[in-house]
C-alpha cells in the first residue's frame, strides 16, 4: 500500500507544482461557460433595425411605439432612427444593420381609407436566423397596430409587412462555411507554426540554430511563411468542400477569389504570429494542445460565425472588436454571400493587416535565441 501511496503522492505533487495544470483544470471550464454560455443565449437580442419614417402620421408613430416596446421588453431589436432610405439600405448591405423598416408616405392615410398599405422591410438574409427574428418582431408589432377592431377573416385591407431579401437565400449549413474555413486556418496555424516551434525546442533541435548566423527574424519569418503555405491550401480545400457539400451559391468571379485568398493569407499570417508569441517560451508539446483548445473556444465562437454578434452581452461584443477571426468571418461572408467589392471589406483587411504586422514584430522580439 505504501508503494501505491508513493505514486499517489508523486502525482499530487506534480499537479500542485504545475500552475498550468491547475489553471486548465479549474479556470478553463469557467471560461468555457462564460464564452459559450453568452455566445449561444437562445433568443436573439439587440438586432440593429433602422426605421425610416416617411409618413409622420398617427399610425407610423404607433408603429414606432410598438417597436420601442419590443426594444425595451424582449430586446429583440435595437431601433435606430434613419431619415434616408438609401442610407438605410446601404448600411444593411454593408453589415452595419440587420434590417431596415421603411414606413412609406401616406401610410396612416391609407390605413384610414382601408387600401391595404405595406411596410417595406429590407433584410440581410445572408444571416437567416437574424432575418427571421427581425421579420417576426416587425410583424408582431404590426399585428397590434390597429386595435379598433379584430377581423374574424383575413382582412386584405389591413396593413402588411413586405419583406425584401437583399440577397439570395442562404441555408443555415451553408451560412457557417466561412466559419469552417476560419477554423481550418486556426488548426493549420496550430499544427504548423506553433507545434513545430515547440517540438524543435522539446527535441533540442533549436540548439543547432544557435550555431548558425540565423537571426530571430529569420527563424520567425521562416516559420510563418511555411505555415501560411500549408494553412492557405488547407483553407482553400475546406472552402471548396464546404461549397460542394452545401451547394453554396458563390457570388462574384475572379476578383472575389483573389479577395478570399487575401483574407485567408492575412488571417493565417496573423494567427501564426500570435501562436509564435504565445509559444515563444513553451518547451513541451502537451501545452500546445492545451492552448489550442482554449484559444479555439475564445476566438471562434465570439467571431459571429454561428451566432450574430449583436446578441452578445456588452463585454463579449467589446472582445469581438479585437478578435481577428471576427473580421475574417465578416470579410468572407461579405465576399461569398454578397459579392461585396473591395470597399466593403477594406476595414476588415486593414485590421487583419495591422494585426499581422504587430504579431510579427512582437513574435520576433519575444523569440528567445538562447538555451
């Protein structure tokens, strides 16, 4: 029994002396709970909806009151007053808004005359989950607009919502293809740059580097270039497989392909640089797997790949502003689903380019060229 206890004591001492093991055992489940629990809250909330009131009559004001009630109550939508329908449509197309409700002129007069007025609802249907929630919220507000009488049969003269989907309908499985591509880039960055870096240190191979004129910049740049070649091929393969499996109709031509390629390369370089920073002092491959699972959770799920960012709590929305996968997913969705031009993704490309440059400089500075 004493011999068994000796092994028990040995393992317990190793666990206590390893702060990383304690961290992963205790804190990581809590972090997972916070990230996944807040990223998948069930009911959608805070979906940005622009309302353009061109009527300014009593019924348009009633409609606004109903929408503000939904904003204050279930919080499904966040109402944004807009005065120009063209600006509202442009904001929906750029991804700033999930939808825009156009209340036409003479809306109140047409209700009083019983001529069946219609409200225009512009929807970004590339996010099908948010589009359905917005349509239901606006239709629910409209159902309580006229309270003078409740018709038994369908009233063709009652006001109705006319949903306008700005893009081709995208099934849910196809809508997560960009997220799958970004996840493949992350995994490629893990198994190439970070893993090779740590394995060299674990096997003592890096000691041979010290006898060569290689600088820290040469080593880091070489790791990143080899990693981005492999990761780009993996990302393109996953993209092609996703298009084939889901029947995703891809918008755009050669220009879209080069834009997708640029997004994949910048994302891969940025993630490889980040991995080099995080693994710059790691000397055991087991830690790579531990960090990989942790980083995949905190970067992928808050990226907007599977759930609208607008429904996240404020602290998680703030985190998404610094998450490179957020910009990569947005850029790929804009290109693949909307056929967006360069000006629509220039903000995403600027962030990814800046992130890549900062990660490269920091990884070069932090790489230790000593034993």
